[in-house]
C-alpha cells in the first residue's frame, strides 16, 4: 500500500496551487494523509476528488469551514498498522515521549505545524513523521512531502522525504 504524506499547504496564502510534482503523485497513492493547515476548502475539495482515500485533520490556521469537515485527530488501521494524524505535537524537545504517552495505541503518528520534516521513533516504537510543507519551506532549504509503503507483512517501509524544486514566482 503506497502512502503520500503532506501538511501545511496554506493555500492560497503561501502558494497559489499545489506543486505539479506532488499532484502527479496523487494517482499512485492508495492513501493520502494531510496533517492540517489547509487554509482553504478548495484544497480539501481538490484532494477529495483526486485521492482514492484521504485522511486529514484541521490545523491551527483552518477556519470554521474546514473544522466542520475535518477532525482534530484522525485514526486509521492500514495493513495492520495503527495510524494517527494530528496537526500540533508541541515543542521538538520531548516530542517522542509526549506523543507516545498521548497516543499509546498507535504505530505511526503523522503530524505537521512546524514545516520541519521529522522522522523519529519513540522508545515505545511509535514512529513520528512530519512531511514538512510542499508550499512553505519557512527556514528549511526545500519544500517537502513524504511517501511510504505499508508492506503485506504490516510494516512501514520505504519512508522517503521528497524535496520539491524552488517555486517560480
């Protein structure tokens, strides 16, 4: 099962549209995760129309229209792995222990907010993944998103951070 992870799209404030390279990945993904800060409902509508399965949450910059359609935390069992999605996880220091305590029944937690890619594992085995942002790199050298695979044996494999080319303005 092929997964696509993104967060913090901030459309149309940080970019006018999602990058073409990211849009080209959508048909190949069995499941797309969006960890919040969509900002506009048009992006949600676009992903819902193009994704086989979309699992998303709202973020701190998302208004009433998005909050009415999305949960604060989403859960899914995919191939025997228990996934959760949330926008904010607090400061980087202590993140693994804090998230492991808050989400003890998960195998993988996808999160956003910082725009900083993250891939660590808590002592409990909880894998924490932040795909960064495909539209707003902030202090990072590149805009990013992630892909991964859930194997037939119920393992998370091939986690890859994808760097997008600079936007032409």
